[in-house]
C-alpha cells in the first residue's frame, strides 16, 4: 500500500466518521427541541426550568458530535505524516 492509498483511506474514514457520527446527535437534538417546545406549550409557567434542562441536554448531545469532529481531525492531521 503506497502513501497515496493510505492518505485516501484516511480522508475517506474522516468523511465517513463525520457523516455517520453526526446522524445520531442531530436526531437527538431534534427530539429534545421537539419535546421542549411541546412542554413549553403545555406548561408555560415552568419555562425557565424546561429551557435550562433543554440547553443542558443539548450540550451533552453535542459533545458526541464534537468527539466525531476531533476523531476526523485527528485522521486528517495524522494522514499528513504518511
């Protein structure tokens, strides 16, 4: 396997990691936002509690997407040394 093939495989793996790894967090954030909007409509008096919980949940969900970005970045960065 030559260096070009190894770099191509690293680029493909980075693209695959970002594309597959971003599906779960995006679906999770959509569901959290949907349920938060439903509950804000039902219980407007507790909007600050719902909003605080939603933002905390979104931050936790987004962390997995950031980990995917770090892995893809590491693959791209390390492919320069092949």
